């Protein structure tokens, strides 16, 4: 029975355990809903399953079937009902309000109404996942998050939230996979790279403890199960045999590559992808996968080289980091060039190529890519900021200022660091141009957000001194 898979308590406020009568009633409701699903009566099944989830919100089977029924109802179209955005406006606003107030049960109640018209509504799904964490409904948190990830697999915020939840459950490989997706979207975000490295360390430590416990069990004469490492080796042998039997089955090469990547065996993963590329007859999709493995290897090397340089402070370590970083940028530049040639209308690839041109000092080329990529509303602010930086590098200062100020308007508040950078660069450029009022406006706004950001306090003092000096020159004492 589904209801036996969870505890009686679903809220931290110590409610009374669910009565046997209620438990039985909910199960009967669920059984009836399942029959309606099988018969294609999705609307009726939705109402029945809503009762089940409201009555027992931490029951995984109820939540899974609630979402599965809606997916079938909307033919898995990833958008839900026609005009879904209008049909659940009030419920969506209620979710946002309830989340801000910490009223988690209201988040779940209103969230279910939003999902009825669009089960792929990412804000509702992530808010409900937050509610489940707050109410200690751990068994269903990941169900909502995985649905959000299905709706938008390249959303960095969803991937970060998934990674956090997976990390808490010690599901290291899946958490790292989520962070790698974020890394692909934000390749220069050192915080993401640190998180990946930290998770890899946690995984290794955890594995070491398991191995130690297994060793102690064997020393005590107990029969221990195979460790994950031993299981991985047997999987490796199995996949190699399957590849030998059917060399054209590319899926086996990919599965073996993923196995090696989980254990950071990049050399082996690259070798397998080279074989896959040859076996595929030069399939460009397999080439992209192969290059992606090479990039992940380089990024891994760069992270460790940076850490070594920071820890030792030696010139040799610093030089090694610079060489690897330069190699990474060059490799990524070629990678995204290739993707843009294959997918000329993909604005994400245009943006990433622009970033690589910018890092490589090819500012005119970067400007060309960013001007196209800014048509993607998700990256408009980031593109405008990058355009300002590129124009400043080629000494087109009025254009740089214009783009910094446009970036300040376009960058959403959730991208706090990027908005602060835009304000800082606009303010600092205005100081250099002696546009003191403009500088004061941007730097004061930045100081209101983060007074300790770089040298903003010193710049404000410089502006104040310059304005005082200008005032004295304009109004000399008699």
C-alpha cells in the first residue's frame, strides 16, 4: 500500500498521526483515481488525486500519479493547457505570497491548482519542493524537482536546487551531473567549479567510509556486499563485452563513458568516446560528446591547478594554472565555434562563443556574437554587460556606458552579482569620464546593495571630492 511507505507525521508542528479511517479513505480514493486514469478520464482522476495529495502530501505514490495523470492529459506537451498562464494567475500569485510568508501548506495547496493547468510550471514546482523540505516531506521533494528539471533541463536555478537536494540525500553522482549542466551554462563561475570539486571530495570520503566498514566486516568474518567500486568494475567488464559483441551499439560506449566520468577517470572516458566516434562513422553528435568529455577533463585539471596555486603560492603552480586555463579557453572556443556552425539559430551557443572570444581578447568577434545572442530574453542582461566590457576594451567608451546602463535595467534582481558588476563598471567608467552625477548615481545604488563591493567606498569618496572641488571652482570666494 502506498500510504505505508511514509511516516504518520508530515509537518514539523507535531500534528496528530493520520487515523486508520482517513488512511483507508485516501487509499480507496487513490484506487478509484487509478482506474479513471486507465480509462482516460483524466479530469476526474485529477480531482481524486488532488484529494489524495492534499490529505497525505508526503506520499510519493500519490504525488507521482498526480503528475503522471496530468502529463497524459496534456499529451506530454510541456506547456499544459492553452492559456495556462492566464488560467492560474491568482493561484500563482498565492503561491508566491505564501512562500514569502513561509506558509508552506498554502504553497502546496495553491501549487496543486497551478499544476492542474500546467504540470510543468517551474516556479510552482520549485516552490512546492521548498515547501516539502520545510515540512520534512523529503520523500516527495525530488519528485517535484525532477518534474521542474524535465520542464527546463537547462535552467541553472533548478539544477542548483536539485543538486542541493541530491547532496543532502548523498546522491553524489546525480548532484554532480546537475552542477555540470550549470557549469556548461556558466563556465567561468568558479563557485560552481568549487561545488563540483567539493562534492567529488565528499563522495570519495563517503566511499572510503563504506570501504572501511566493508573491510571491518570481512575481518570479522561477515559476508559483505560488493562495494560500489567493485560493482563499477563489474559493470565496466560487462559493457566492454557488450561493445565487443556489437561494436555499432553506440549507447554502450556512452554508458561506459558515463561510468568512467562518475569516478573522474577522464583518460578512459576520452578513449571510449574516441572509439565511439570511429564506430559511428564520424557522427557529429558523438564528436560533440567526445569534445564535451575533453572539456570536462580540462576543467577538472584547471580547478585542481587553481587550488594548488592558491594553497602553495608557488610561481610554478601559478604558471601551470595559467597554461591550463589558456588551453581550456582555446578548446572551448573551438567547441562553441563548431556548435554555432551546426546550430546557427541556437542563441545559447552564440552567447557561449561570445564569452570565449571575449576571454581570448577577440573583442570585435565577441561583439558580433553578443549582439545576436541578446535576442534571447534570458541572457539579454548578460549580453549587454559583456558588450559594454568589449566596447570599453576597444576604447568605444560612450557605447560602453550605454550598454552598461542598459544592462543595469535588464539584469534581473536574482542575478545579484552580475547586477553589482554592471553598476560598478558603469560607475567607474563615469568617474574616468568625469561624469560625476552619473558616477554618483550608479555607485550610490551599488553601495546600497553592497557597501563592501570592491573599492566602491573609495570611488564614492573620490566623486565627492571632485564635486566639492568643482563647486569651489564654479563659486570662488570673493
